[in-house]
């Protein structure tokens, strides 16, 4: 069934996006450290190197901001699909008002029935 194949593709895409996110965070940490190291050398060109824990603190603060923001956004969306949908501009469907909304409600009902049948039929055999 095409629906379940699309579900698997969506899971694979999610895994790719998470890997890309991790790579982006790592590159951001490197860029912040490089930028701050260059700034340090420009401000104190005759210094004997960097202060103790210079790169450790830079990395920790960068990760705190990036991963902290990610965690806040993720926790705001956890279990609040309706809240997220409203933020995205969605509203409750009114099937009695428009024919297209009635068709949408019919499709959603059929998908729910198919998913339920698949979930209960998958364990048999």
C-alpha cells in the first residue's frame, strides 16, 4: 500500500534530517570556535595563547544555546499537535461548509480505518 511506503520514506527522511542537524551543529561549533580564536588573536596579538578552557567554554555555550533552543521548541510541541497546527495557521475542518472539506474529512476517516486495520492485521499470520 502506498501510504505505508510513504510512512517509511518519511522515517528515512527524518533520520537524514537528524544527521544533517547534527552535522550542522558540529560545523557551527567549529565556526564559533574559529571566529572567537581569530578575534582573540586580533585583539591580543602578543598573547601567549588562549585562556584556560577557552575552546571548552566556547563549545559548551554554543551547544547550550543551540541544543537548549532545540529542546525548548521540541518540548513546546510535545503532545500539543493542535497547538502546533494553530501556530501554522490551521483550523478545524467544517465539512458542512464546503465540499472540499467534506472530501478531506472522508479521506482522513478512510486513512484512519486503513491504519487501524493494518495495525491489527500486522500481528496476525
